[in-house]
C-alpha cells in the first residue's frame, strides 16, 4: 500500500472487511468476525483520510485561483485572470467531490 490514502483502496478494504464479518457471522467464526470488523474500520479510516486530503488540496487550489484571478484583474492580465478562475473552479470541484455529506 502506498503512503498516500486512497478512496478506492479504502472502499475495497472496507467492503472486504464487511464481507469477512458477514461470513464470520454466518459460520460462527469469531476470528473472522473480528478481523472483518478491523479491516472494515481500517478501510473506512483510509477512505476518510483520502477525502480530507482531497478537500484540503481543493481548498489550496481554490485560494490560489482567487489570488491569481484578482492579481490578473488588477494588472490587466486577462490570461492570468482566466487561469485563476479555472484553478478556482477546479478547487471548488475537488471540494465538492470530497465534502462529507
């Protein structure tokens, strides 16, 4: 596993843990139930860490975009202003994707 959290990896691990827990419940295996619960919790943690990281990156892009847009507007640099607006939009999209519901 890489050092950066991944939503995909977290969801996979969470689902796999839930499946193990269900099989443990059906078969009466306390060991399988316990390892399934632990794996599910680890997956949820990784997923939430990845979302938080994505949201923070979106915030950084959004703030940088606002700065570039304002600076471009003040200096009359339409290219910088446009690029700033695009970066701000990208940051907002990242935040929306990673926002907790």
